C-alpha cells in the first residue's frame, strides 16, 4: 500500500466520524414541544380527564339533598242506598298530604366531604398521570436522539468500509496486498450495511413510540432536536428524598383516598342508628250528604334498627380505611429507597460519561494520529487499519451506550424525586 493511499484512508475515516452526514429535511421536534404535545393529546391522559369529570359530578351530586318530598292525593267518590231512606246518598272523601325524609346525623356534610376527597384524589391522580407521561416522553425522546446518532454512526461506518473496500481492491489488483485483505474488507462492508439497516429499523420503532405518546399520527416525519445527553438543573441532592414525600402527586392521591375512606366510615356510623325520619302532613276532607268533615293529620315514621344495623358495611369501611393507610405508609417508605437508588445510578453514569469525554475519546483520537504517522512510515497494513477502524467505531458506540445510561438515570431520578431535574429547554 502506498503512503498516500494510507494517509487518504485515515483522513477519510477521521473526517467522516467527526462530521455528521446530511440527512433529509424533516420537521425538527424539540423536547419541550414533545412534552407539550403529550400533555395535550396523550390518550392515557384523556382517560384521566374523564375520571376528573366523573369526580366533579359526584361533588355536584353530594351538594344536592338526595330526598325529594312526596305529594299524595287520594280522592274517593261513592254512594249508599238504605232501605229505610229512599234515594241514593252520595259520599265524597279527599286526602292531600306531603311527606319528607329528614336526615338526623349530618349525612349530607359527610357525603360532601367524601366526594370532595375523591375529587382531590382524582386531581392528584391526574397530576401523577401527567408526571408518568412526562417520564415516558423523556425516555422515548432520549431513545430517538440516540437512535438518530446511531444511524449516523452506522452510515459513517458504511462509507468508511466502502472506501476501505475500494482501496483494498485497487491495491490487490496492483499486487501490493494479499487477496485476504480485500476479502476481509468486503465482509466488513457487508456487516456495516447490516448494522445500518438494523439502526434504521430501530429508529423507526423509537419514533413511533414517541408519536404514540404525543397522540400524533404514526407516520409523522420528524427529527428530534437537542443534545444527545440531557442537561441537569441545579438541584440539592440531599433534599430530594425529603421533598419527594411532600411533592409527589401519587402520595397526595393516596392521602386524599385516605380522607375519602375516613368519610365513608363516618357516614356508615352516622346511618347505623336512627339515620333519618319521615315527616308527613295530611289534610283530609269528607262529605256525606249534608255532613262535612275537615281534618289535619301529622305523621312521623322512624326506622327501627332491629335486624340490620349495618355492621358489615362498617367493617368493610374500616377495612378500606386501614388498607388505604397501609398503602400510604408503603408509598412513603419506598420513596427514600427509590431516590437513593436513582442518585447512586446517576452519579455512577455521570462518572462513566466523564471518563469517555475526558480520557477515552481523546485517547482514541490520538491513536488515529499515531496510526496515520505509522502508515506514512510503512509500519501498518490494511488489516491493521480495519481493526483500528472497528475499535474506533466501537468506542463511539459505547459512548452512546454511556449517554443512554446517563439519560435513563436522570429520568429515574426525576421520577423518584417528583422534582424536575432535567433541563428540557437546553439548546443543542
């Protein structure tokens, strides 16, 4: 191999790996836009919004007294014939009454308290769903960014492999290298094409996952815009675990659910003994021949809790309250562990990325410079160039793996702490 050909191969390799290839013009989608679209159009959030509407209807229902008064009208018309008295005697009776169920144990206020607690629970569940969708979008957007970078890297690898194959064939035909070099270069080129196809297919899948979260058509054409590594906001790490208990919406939702079960228990207790009475007032009028009668009647109906005192309902309500209280303790107990694990993962992944940016990638660049100088002195063969190329590509791929782990750790930290730790407005 000539020195000029070797130097050309190395220069092409370095240039292609340092400059991104130009792609087709697509809509550029920023992370903030992806999150905003998801908050507005995500199908799962649409379901949660309907749940909030239902909870709002329950509040309206609880604000209205459940028992309407009843109006009773009972007219009667008849006649009677007596043997001792000729003719037919007519009789007329009429009764008009109103009855009303009256609650005695303040059940209406308890029902309203329960309905408001359930509405609060639905509201917090909605916020928790939004938090979950945001986390999913952060993960999906990172996957698209990394897949785009892998597609570019695969395309650059194909270009380099084809250039090496072309040079290897020329040198083989000129008798400067053995046929084995040309065959190895050909195999390497086919492997690079396969990897490019796999990377493109993976990118298509990642984009469809993101469009589903955003509630957009699956054929939406876009390019994720932004730095491949997420940036961090200024956060105080020791305070994340303590703040998570007070800010995470899933904790608030469980607390609201506990208040609802407490109101449910109070309602059952209020309805165990004499929960309500039925008051009634009737006016009666009767007429028989020339005789008339007027009468007013007041009534009171009191249920007697003889057979059913709702012991089973009270047992169920108290069990639900105990279960909700245990659920709240469980959620709070797991938060600290979740934040601690996420912090540990974040710190470890950050150290790995720093190793790549500070030491590994610069060292690989220096190795290429040394390889180019060695080629000029005739110290390396084409096979060695192929090996170094593969190592260089693998180094870039492992760097992207490290970025993927770093982004995932940041997303886990935000999910566990309930605090925004990712700078979604960071520019490329």
